[in-house]
C-alpha cells in the first residue's frame, strides 16, 4: 500500500492542496480554524488556501463559521467532507476531486473547423451577456433585502458589486461579433491587412476559449449568489456578508478574464502559438490557466504595479479628477488603508498581495515625497484606523474624537453620534460632512433607514 505522501504526490498539481487541506480539517474534526491557521499548518500560501476552501465549500465538504460582528470566517469539515476523505483514502469507493481550475475549463471543447468555432464563440458571448443580465437582476433583489437589515456597510458592498457587474456587462456587450471585421475595411491610402487562415483560426480559437472561461466563471458567481440568498433568507447575516466578500473576489477574476478577452486581436494573444495548437486539438488541461488566472508575478513587479496605480491616483487628484476609469468608485484626498487595498484589487485583480505589502509601498512613496503617508487614528485597544493621505490634511482634535467613536460604533446615525459625544447636532453634522468629503467617512441614505455614516475598515 503506497505511503500517504506518495499517494498525494501522484495527484495532479491542482488537486494536491485540496486533499491536504481536507485531510487536515478532518484531523481537527469539529474544530473551526481560520484561513491563516490552515495556511500555516499545511504550508500552503494564503491565496491558495482561500481558493481551495471556497472550492471545498462549494461541494459541501467544509462549511464556514462566522461569529457575530466578525468579518473573517473560520472553517470546519462537514459530514460529507468526512465521507469524501474515506472514499479518497480507499476506505470507501473512489471519489473524483474537482479543483477551481478544472471547474473553469469544464466542458470546454473546441470545434473542428473555423466556422463552427466562430459561431460557437458568438453563442457563448451572447450567453455571457444574458447570464450577467440575470445575475444583475437577482442581485438587485438581494440588495433590496439588505436595505431592510440596517447594515450600510453590507449595502455599500453589494452596491459596488452591482456597479461592477453592470460595467463588465457593458464591456462584453460592446465586443464585435466578428473580431476580424476591422481588418476587412480598407482605409484610404492604407494597405489592407492580410490575415492568413492560420491567424484567423488562432484568433477565433482563443476567443472561443476565453468566452467559455468567462461563462464558467459566471456560473461560479451564480453559485455564490445562491449561497448568499440562502444565508440572507435564514437571517445568517454575518455569513451572508462573508459570502458577499468572496463574491467580490470572484468578480475580480471575472473582470480579469474579460479584460484579457477584450485585449485579444490578430497581433496580440494571451496564449503562445504552441498553446493555441493544443487548444485546437483539445489537448489541454488546467495547467493552461497558469498564465490566465493566479498569474505568478514577482514581488518586484507586484510592488511596481501597486506604486504605478497609487501614483496614478495622485496624478488624478492633482487634476481635481476623482473619477476612476471604471466609473464605479471615486478617489479622495484621504482613504482608509483597507479601502485602498480593496480598491487596488478591484482595479488590478491579477496583483496578489497583502495589506502589509501595500503599507510598505505607501511608506516608501511617502519617504520619497510623493504623498504625506499613513496616519494612525486610535479608537480603543481593539479598534484603530490607518488612513492613507494623498494630500496633506489637518485633522482637528474634535474630528479625531468623532473618528474614534465611529470606529467603535462601526455604522451610526446622527443621533448615535450625539449620544456618544454630547455635541450639538449642528457641530456633529458639520464634522460628519467634512470627514465624508475628504474620504474618511462613507455616507449612506435610504428611505427606510434614513442617514447613516460608516468607516470602511477591516474591522
């Protein structure tokens, strides 16, 4: 009988981590463990660990446990997960594991000839648009339910997700059905670009593949939406909020796939010629995704990517331009470090980094005089705010006191802050409006709940 480590080594690369984590959680039995604990105990990166946990949860092999007022979930194995482990170790009949990567390439078959590839690609493009439209409608209904629970942070997150979906749907709706039509139009005094049969088939093949990946990723997102609705219906709101944060990350993957799909043309391919030939013959596996999702970027390139985006934000603010290119969010003179971290991940989904790395980059840019840097505002021993200042802003003692109370309250009304500070309504409202204008506080207003304020932080 093969040793345990030999048996694991025989598994495909994309599946090894799945069995390692499930086995570890099985050993811990009913104990709930954090992502960091699982990552450190299995020697897998935090990013890989998170992806595997979400995949195992999707197949009901593990479940998340979210304590009230906590954002980060813990995880434990389910009864079905224990059964899977028995099957995988030979105690019961064998079971097939499915990784996230295998799920993304599931059921993708490239047709034999160019015309079938072209027509199939159009069908998948139209299916993507239709699925995104349905997803947008269903999430809008979910947002309506969230409005009733008086949680502006949750409401803000879902609103952001909906705006992103609308933006992505518009992007793929604008794609031409025939990507070669531009090369068939001869401009005055210009030679018409000649496209060989091989070039044509390569382009249609790669587009078909990306349209298929996008469709499978949308199906993954729909699964998260179903789980989100389930938790909301059962009033498990901490779990629902945790799922919504995962949903945002899945949409980042979708955004990356769509950006790559948009970039494809005769002169630019994501995949190499050799990889495209393998696609044509349907001789590919999940390893082909190594340069499409979870792209391995060096630490130096990651740091450079963060720096470039932060400097771009500063340049926009210097021109009094707060609007980002995706028209989803605005930037302001000050932003909580956690808010900037999420914003960069939304803008550059292929950058994988920690909030600590971002803090180091900001400190470095501050040392070189590009921005004032990070200001720490202490609430109590359990709550503090790291504020990135793109422009120098003086924060008064009164404003610091209000921010400190805001950190403790998380989200609050005008009356809540009057009770916490004892100030007059006019003084509080003036301070709240100023802190909202410079980006420290977020403002929310609804017919049901009235005016509320909150701080975007990891707490």
